[in-house]
C-alpha cells in the first residue's frame, strides 16, 4: 500500500521481497505460511520498519525507489530491510520472545540472517566490510559510553530505549561467532532444529543456546558471557619470534563491568601468515598444515605457537573480523605495506589500507612506498570496483575521532582534507584514468557491477575535488549534468555544496526546482548542504 503517485516506485521492493522468500526457503528451509503478504509504506514513520505478522509497516524511504530518485545505497538498504522484516516471520513471529529481555533473540538472529541474505545477493567481501564499518561507527561508541549495556539487558525502565545497535548489531556478531565456531553445516542443523522445536512458542536466548548445545555437542557456558558483558573487549597480541616458529600471546582486557574482568570470553580468532615475498604461507598448528587457522581463545592470557612460520612472516590477524573486539597489535609501516599487497583476506586488506591511510593523516608529505601501494590498489578497479572504492576512501573524521582520546575537530578535518589532497595530487593521473575507464556503457544500468563502478567513480571524484584544480571542478559539474541516476547527481552535488564554486547556489537551486515535489529527494538535498565541509 502506497500513495497513488508512488505506485511506479514499488518494483524493486517487490523484487526484493520475492528474493527474500526464495532465499529463506532455500537457505533456512523456511516457507511463508499465509496466502497474502502485505507491506504498507508510510511517509511519517520514525523507525525503519515493523514486522507485524502478514502486514509489515515501512518507512517510505525503505520501500520507494526508482533509479532517477534513489541512490544505489537506497537500493541496498531496501534489499536488506525488506529481507530483515520478512525473515522476522520466522525469527520473531512464529517463534517470539518470552519477555523483552530477549529482544536480541529475534533481532541479533534476524540481522545476521539479513546480512547473509545481502551477502548472497552481492559481494560478500564488500558486505562484511560495510557491516563492520557500521558496527564500529555506531555500536563501538555506544559500548564505550555511559549507556553501554549487555546484548541482553539485566533491567530496564523503558524497553523502547533498548532498540540499540548493541542489541541488533552486536547481537548479530554473536550469532556470527556461533556460525564460525560450529561451521556452516552444524550451524544450519542447529537452526533447523530451533525453528522446528519452538515453532508457535515464546522463548528465551537460553532456549536457543540449549538447542545449539544439543545439536553441536559443545558446551556454551563460557560463550554465553557475550550476552552478559557490556563494553568492547580489548585483545592485545604480542609476538615471540623463534627460528622456525612464531608464538602469539593474547591478553583480554575489559573496560566495562570490571567486577567480571577476571572471567575470560571465548573469542573465535581466524589467523594466517603472509610471506615477506608477498606470498601466502602454510603454517602448522595443532597438527594441521594450513594457510588459515581458527583459534579459540578461552583464557585471559593465552599463547599459541605456529610451526613452519619463518622469522619474517607477517601474521594476518582476526581475519574477516571474526569477533567484535578491538585488536591491539604492534605492526610496522613496512609490514602493513606488504600486507596491503599480500593479504588473502579481503577484510584485512581493507583494514591494512585504512590503517595506512590513518597513519598518513596529519603528515605533511606522503612516502613513496605508500603512494605506490595506493596506486597498486587502483589496479584492482576492473575486477572489484566496489572493494577498491572502499579501500581508497580515507577513514572519515568521525571514525578518526572515535579512536582518539582527545579530539580537535578543526584539526581533524583539515588533516583529513590535507591527506586527501596529497594522495589525489600524487596519484592524479591514475585516479583520473580509473575514473574515465570505469564509466558504465549504459549510464542507467542498475546491476551490481554498474553500481560498483559508480561508487568507485564518485569516490575518486571526491578525492580529486580536494586538489581544488579548476579542471576538476569542471569535471564534477560535467558529471552532475551528465548524470542519469540519483547516485551520480547527488554525489556531484554534495561535492559542489562543499566547494566555494560560483555556480554552487545556482546548481542547488536548479536541483531544488526539479525535485521539490519529492520529499525523499529533498531530504538528500538538505543532507548535501548539512554535510557541506565549508559552511
Ligand atoms: Zn528487526
């Protein structure tokens, strides 16, 4: 159900719903139970959406989309949220909560399910990076703040205040860790049993964990602490390098709920080693030769030794971000440069790019090794444009601020822009070439590859804009005028809104005149100006 004038903007949400139904049948073996499934889109709805049985209520911006009015990000969100609400039909409605303390039983599990769903409908590597970024941008600050709370709260005055990033996103990370520890096959066996046994009932997180224990044959007493412990754990890693082996010493540290700080968490930790010749290595651990190993860290201080690991081998730690912790490991600039080229885990490759950029922010000039490594990243643009776009984006001032003890916003912003202009000047030709060569043949194409190219081109456009070269401003305005999608026009408008260009006012007015009857587009027009770097 939508307002009459929005009827033509429903196609994508319909397709997303059909994909969701098919996916849940194929992957979890769960079918829809009614003859009719209804969605109503409401313009004035404060939340994202609500999974009322058979009749989902949606904020209009998560249903309505056409290429002319919605960005690729909007389409991504619609896919994820339509999926999320639909999946609640089982994880939330058919099996519901005994009481509100169990909120994460449905939300953590359903967020994990919608992450898997989106991952299967695009690039899994990119999806994992976006999910971790979201976790770090929203959940980590919450977990560090005075409103930190466990994934399952112990008490509440108003449950509406607990629809939080911790209950949702950290809750999903807990389910993901269960998936990692059990392996795919046993995880799905356990879930099948869970949905069968409790169908039609109102249950608790313990009920779910008990089924998982029964099916997998492993105890989850220690693992359960993830539901009880507020705060993001710190995981310190030290290396002891021997002749032919390396030992990693882990130490868990807790900044919240200090009264429980003597009780270690169970942390699944994926690890591999990279050769200094930039080739992946096989090492031996626990009688097994392999490139990647899965460790289970169960003690506050614990060591693991890897055989056949040469002195100069570089560890690739916490691959795929296998647990929601803050990793504290000493890695040198040279090791990061090698890792950036050699990484076999796409999340860690992204992480290496981010760490290096962060290290460069605040510098007056960039070392040649770094610029070369950055240019090498661009050479992947043809095969994975979206990943490249994410890897070349410097960490935002917000992300930098989250990691620092004291924050001077003026300095953060000017350092961020300074870095962007330095890297753009030193890779100017490579960036421009990549921009030109990744143009879509059909500028209106909406498939994943086309969206990835747009993400890359718009990222490059932003970096180039920080050089303040007049020819770049012309390029941006041409990009705006040639745009055939909202993604392209709003990206260019955002950059112009951040500039002192004499045409700035004119373009903003032109955009307003064209779209003033569409409230969702006008929200973007507001956002472009509110987010302007130069007020
Ligand atoms: Zn939900």
